[in-house]
C-alpha cells in the first residue's frame, strides 16, 4: 500500500510538472478549460471583442483615408478656382483689348480642364468620389460613421462655372460671381469634410483605447506569472526527485521483504 501511494504521488508530481512546462512554453496560465474554465470563457470573449475592435479601427481609418482623398481633390479644384478668380479680376483691366482677354481665356480654359480632370480622376479603391451624391458608411460594430459626398460636377455646373467667359467685357461680372459662388460651395464641402475626418479620428482613438483596455484585461486573466512559474518548477523538480527517490526506496524495501518471506 505504501509503494502504491508513493507511485501515486510520483505520477501526480510528473503531471503537475508537465502542465507547468506547457504553461512556461506558451507563457499562458490558461491553455485549456481544465486550467480555468471560467477564465478561459472570459478570455475568449475578450479576444472576440479585441478582434472586432481591430477590424472596426481598420474600417474607420479606411474612412479617414477616403475622406482625405476627397478633401485633396476639393483642394485641387479650389486652387484652380482661385486662379480663375484672379483671371476674372485681371480681365477687368481697362487697358486690355480683345487679344489680351483671349489669352486670359486660354489660361482659364486650361484651368477648367484641370477641374474636369480632377472630377473624373478623384477616386478611392476604384470608386469615383465626385460624380454622385450620397453617404459612404463605415461600420464600427456597435455603430457606423459616414462621409457625405457631393456630385461636384453638378454642383459647379449649377454655378455656370463651365460657361466662364473672359472675352466679353459685359460678362466679366457674371464670370467673377460664378467663380466666387463655386469657391463658397467648395469651402463648405471642405469644412464638412474636415469635420468628418476629425470625427473619424476621434472615433478610432476611442475604439483603440477600448481595445487596449480589453487586451490588458485578457492578459491579466490568461498570461502566466513567469517568475512564480519558474519558482514552482524548481520546487516541483525537487519534489519530483524526492518522489522518485522515495518510490525507488519503497521498491527496494518491498523486494527485500519478498526475499525474506520467500527464504
């Protein structure tokens, strides 16, 4: 009975050391439900939350990237509008004749072409941004964020921008007014886009803080106290060697007793 008890202690010690070795190898306190069933369930739920927040953050930053491309396109158009505004004022110079105004018109036509090209070429992931109105939505799991886009081509056409004419002195006031109206409209769009970018970045920051908090909580639950585990391993090794010695001694004593009884 004593030898059997010694073997039981030895087997238990070996199992404990094997489990401790696995924990040290993975640096995790919980490797299976047997280690801590409740802790494992909580850690798994936190992992699910963390993964969801990581994807939500990627979604939001995709929104930030799109909004910045949208704003850069608006900025390019705005810069061309500023140049058109300057040309319209310049064309009002009384010493200019028809040939000078025609030269200014050629410059204006190039600027208008630049605007058309920007409208046609501003896109994100193959999606045109200036040819339709609507919201582009990015889900964050619990909610969503949206960037409002406008049909910039239609917006500028409504201001008669593309009828810009510097060759007719009688139309210079109209041309200047149309450009300034377009600048005002673009300024409003850029202000809205800037506010959207700020909102997206603030949301991403909140989500990231939540992810960090949940990651820290998961670590507290499942991560191994390495120093304590190493100390336990050393103590376990001592106990294991002692158990092996005791078991071996027990077997020797048992064999001696059998020999005496047999003799």
